[in-house]
C-alpha cells in the first residue's frame, strides 16, 4: 500500500513538473535575463511563430523525424503520380530573424521553402510536391543519413534533392539523438550497419550513432525485463510498473503544448548558446576556420550523397547558400579556398547542376541578433527574395524536366 502511494506521488509530481516546464518555459526566462543583463538587441527581432505544415515540412527539426516522415509517406501515397522535391538544409531554411525596418506580424512567419512549396503546387496544379527536410546546425553526415532513409522507402523516394551547401555546416559532425529513432526501421538499420562496418570517412560517425542506439535499446530491454519479472511491491507479476510507466507517458503526452516539445529543447539550446556568446565572447559573427578531420568527413558525406542520388536516379542540385556580406564567416582566404574546393570537387566529379547564391542577398535584408548582424539567418523580405531567385534560376524546374546524367556506377560498368 505504501509503495503504491509512493508511485502515485511520483506520477503526480512527474505530470506537474512537465506541465510547469511547458507553461513556465524557464530557459526562455533565463535567456531573457541574460539579454537584459548584457543589453542585447531588441527581442522583437526574434520570431517565435512559424508556419507549420506536415505535408511540406519536417516540423520537428530533426527531433522526431520518424513520425514526420511516416505522415509524409502516407500523404505522398495519395498522390502517386506527383513529382517530389526535397530540400535539405540548415536553420537558414526554417527560421527568420527580423531585419532593420521589419516589424512583427500576427500571423506565423513563412520561410523561403514555404514560398517555393506554394509556387510549385500552384503552377503544377499539385503535380509537384515540395518538402523541407532541415534541422538547426545540420551536419552532412545527418543529410546522408536522411538520404539513405528516403531511398529505401518507395513512398518517400524523391525525384529531386536540393542540397544547401554552406560553410558553417561543413564544420558540424555527428548524428543527433532524434535521428536515431529512424533505426527502428529494420531495413534502414541494416543499411547503417553496413556503412558502419565499412572503411569510408563517415563510417565511424555512423558506427558511433549505431552504438548509442543499441545502448538505448539494451537499456529498454533490461528495464522491461525487470518490470515484467519482479513479484514484489508495485511491480507485480503482471508488469504493473511497466503499465504504470506507459500510463504516465500517455498522460504527459496529452498535456497541452507538449506536441511542441522540440521547441522546449530549442529553448535550452538557445540559453546555452547565449551563455557562450556573453561569457566566452563567441558571437554569431565570430569567424571560423575550416579543416581537419571534420572537413574530410563532411566532404566525403556530400560526395556520397551525390553517389547515392546517381545510383537511385535522383537528380541532385547543389545550392551555395547565401551569406551576410556584413558578417562573413571565413577566417582567412585559405578557408574560403577550401570551401570553394569542396564545392568544385563534388560538382565536377558528379557533373551536378550548381547554383551560387552566396552574394545574392543584400546586407540590409539580413537579421539582427545579439549585438550585430546575423551571418546566416534571413529577415522576412530576404526569404521572399531567396524564393524568387530560386524560381527565376529555374534550378528546380530544370531538374524536374531533364534526365539525370548517367550514373557513375553505370559508366564504370560500360568500361569494363
């Protein structure tokens, strides 16, 4: 009886704590305190309400992609004759920081992929479906991870992949925890196991991700076995403890606002980022160097994406992302040269269509954050400009209308 009472108290406290976390947003309050303490830029530049559509966006931003992609597959099955375009990119594709002269609006903000989706849906009468598959600080290992998942599922396989290349993402590495849930798919798990057992530059990163997932699975199995086998206390032979845990999870998941829990995680990350800016003086405009093992793995991941697309007859389009001319991230001319070499190598080796938008957005259209210009995030009008530029370039139209170059593996077979 006493143990049952304790269990009830734990359940109640868990639900109460979660509800308070959702409602109070303590890390948002802490971030606001840091901004006030250090006299940061105005809060109105920060946009917190964005347009959401599960049919055109992976709305969890990499935190719960399996659920989102399952819904996408279900939707795309209803329009089997449509052409599918998937844009893979970082936070530039999914967030807005207001530029000077721009004011907050009451309706959710749209980013340039949203405008592209609207455009192609209208001009094609729904025969072209556009989907944004993006996450903050996405690595090219994660982009390759996503691509393998899409290609092994016919309902998700795209006709065109538009890959946003940018200097900052080449410095990112690893696979985030939210993306590990894709390994619940048995076929995908086998693909990742094969890559992890290989000797490619990114095999180690995939292997580490696989090990983390396997550790989680072992822990779950051990927990389930313990809760189902014990015959003492509240965890009886019928597995009362396990049922209690599931009941608590269902109750917590039903809390208002918890469907936005990836936003809660973002508030924590934002607080840590602000702490780095104010206490370590590492600002958004701080120039960074490029090189080392991370560059090699990132470059290999991009090249493997090109190879996978060609083998699966997916047309890959490379975009060089825009940069703020007032906040260039290259630390030296050598860093700029390295970045250009990465692009030239993959574009030349695989004969890919390439569109350079690095200098396409004027300085006055970029966002202002912390205490100066933001190097990668657009203001509202910049998103509209970027969408117009992509439409005018016919980058996506050309990819949809033309056949892909002969796959590299097919060329090699003909020479043998």
